[in-house]
């Protein structure tokens, strides 16, 4: 087992194409969009949309949220300004590893990053 240490360069934080990412999700229902790494598993082939996921998780009862803030720049400290920010703060999205980390850990090595 090897230990690999990296700085926090943007290239080291890149996620795999099939990684869980709110930036890639449509706000509303969409046909053909799926996240599953091993293929679609939706009964009728439609993705519910970010807004429905947020409501189902009981995170924001109001509707009419934007998919993202203008220019993907949410106000500092705001965690419920748009659909993407709300999902991004959830544990399953936060625990998504970078493509580099996924590869290294899949080879039974340890991957860590220096503090910013």
C-alpha cells in the first residue's frame, strides 16, 4: 500500500464523468438523464429533477428556486439560495471523491491532499 499526497490544484479535484454532481443535473424532469455508474435504473426513464429531490428530502418546501445562482457564484454563507447549493451541501454530494482519489483508492492505496 502506498501513500499519495497532492496539493489542491484544480486538476487534482476533477471528478469523473459519472460522478454525482448537482451541476450536471437538470432542475426539472428530464428524459434520458441518469447518474448510475452501471447504467439507468429508473423505472420509466425519467429523472425527477433537482427541485423534486430537494422537496422529497424535506430541505426546502418552497418552489421556484433557480437551478443555480448567476455565474455559479452563490452568496457566501448561503446554503439554500439555489437547487445546486442545497444539494451540494448534502452528505452524499459532499462525500463524492475526485477522479484521482477514486483511482488511487481503487488500487488499494491511500490518497490525501495537503490543506489549502
